[in-house]
C-alpha cells in the first residue's frame, strides 16, 4: 500500500496547509493508503512524497490540493 509523507515548514506556519492536503488525500483514498504522515521541517520546505517519490514541491510546483491528490493517486493501487 502507498505511504504518503507531507513535509512542511514549522516556523513558516504551514501546518494548516499540510493538514488540508492530508485531509484531502484521506478523503479521496481512505483505506487505499497505508499512511499519510505529517513530517516537520524548516527552511520553507513543503513537499509531498508518495512511496518516496516527490509528487509536489513548492519550489517547483504551484500549490493546488487537487493536483497533489491526483499526483498521489498515480501511486495508489500501483503494483511494485
């Protein structure tokens, strides 16, 4: 099953954004994902990884919850 990590900058106050993404992923995929973890970070980081692959990085991608969920979706149910 797919594991998702959402690494977010604590000093930047990105917890709300991280929780919004976490809730959207859980709503979309529910029990199809093993976990959706919030990982604390700093230096402005906001990155979403599915099974270790980056599906969103605020340095190169425009923030769009639906696009992030779609990116995670490509990993959900994929066979190894």
